[in-house]
């Protein structure tokens, strides 16, 4: 089976279950909102909550995808940048625990984090995000030797805030003959980097993951037509349409991938884990339709929990379900 390395923003997800919204009011975080916070606020909040009932999980789009690949049995690595601090050490430890080889550089700033406050009465989620050292990753940090030994390269679209960084990673991946996949990240990322993304997809990328709004931003077309446009400029195009499933296109062929039943609790990470399942199938040289089914199955399990960290028992269920799809492919 092929191996994979990912590159992305190294953001630690900190899930904090709170008794009420007192802390949110103190830090002026409206319930249910997503707010950017500065370094001092991030440090103060962390000091206040770290001994509470919290869950700390290495996060960020590409890191989530690579964690899923590792949990499915792929040899996996991740490139990112963290601070020289407790959060950075927790990020590294979390990746190692799921079988990832973390290749983490150390930045000057403190480690990036996405703090999620979960408050009663309806488990409302409020986000306080700080990018920190993750934003310091730059093209000059990337060395060819770091990428060697991996067959596939996965890049998150959020990195196009630094186009030189993305281009450097793509050039190394192509030079090494890696199969390159790109997640378009969000529609506003696509709109802000429209020409650049079109150029690199045509010249470097083999597999593109997009949801409905991202695909529309990239092609100005509805899902099925967007799929045709995507798969015309790369080997494999994927357009996810939420609870309705996904479309996968390659070599002029189109497949409708049905969703798997799920008791949806939280959609966080669904797209990232879809990519994990798809890339796992692709690494095993399975038919494209089977790759899509694996992606759909894996994503159906992560939406049944809060956050992206699934238990060992959940992963055993997932691996058994994936094995059934593989055997029938």
C-alpha cells in the first residue's frame, strides 16, 4: 500500500465542556460564534482551562486527513509548524499516538489552537481561534528530503495564504513523482486565489476535493457540471454534496456516491475524513467508485461524535466496514 505525507496548518483542537457561558462573556465570545483571538488571550484562556474537563486533539484540515489515513493503516507523515510550548508538544504527541511521523518545525510564536467551548443547555459550540506559529511555515522551510519515502502528498487549501509555500510543496511532490491531492478548503479561499488555484491544479494536482460551494467558486457551475470541469483538468475530481453524498469523476466517467446512514451530532471533520477514506482506497489501487464509498463510510462515522477524535472501538468498526467495501470492490 502506498504511503502519504500531508502539509497544513498545525492547529491543536481544544474542546472544553463548560458549566455555563460565564467565561465566554468574560472574553467577549458570543455563544455560537467564531472569533479570532490574539496571543495573549490564547495564553490566558489556555492557562484557565487546561486543568478542566478538556480534550486536546491535533487538528487542522490536512492533519485531520492524515490522522485518518494513519488510523486506516497507511504509513503517514505530516509537515507543519508549532511553537516551543506545551500545546506544540501535545500536538506532536497526539500525532505519534495515531501512528503519524510528525515533521514539525518550531516557530517563534506560540502554537496555533482552535478552542471550542461547549456550553449548556444545547451543547452550543463557540470557537476562539489563534493561528500562531502555524502561519510561520514558509517555502524556505521545505526540504526535499522531508518528502522522500512517501508516495502521495496531500495539501490543504488554507495554505494558499502563502502561495510560495504551496508552490514549493507542489514542485517537490511532482519532482518526486508523488500523487498529489488538494482540498480546496473553503469557497472564500477559492475566490481569493482563483487564478493561482486554477494554475496549480492544471499543472501539479492529481486529485481535487471540493464541497458544493467550493466547486461552484472554482468552476462557476452546479455540482455535476462542476465535477466534469474539475475532472477535465486533473485525474480525479470529487464534489461533496453534504448529506446527499458526493460525485466522483475520472477519465470521462462519473459516479454518484450515496451517503451512509448516520446519527449526525457534529459535522466537524467530515470532509477531512472523507478525504482520508478516499485516499486510503486510492493508495490500495481500488476502483474509483470504491474509493468514494470508503470516503463516504468513514465520514459518516465522524459526524456521530463531537470533534474529530474517534475512539479505538470506533476505528475498529470503521476498519471492519472498510474491509467489507474492499472485499466487494
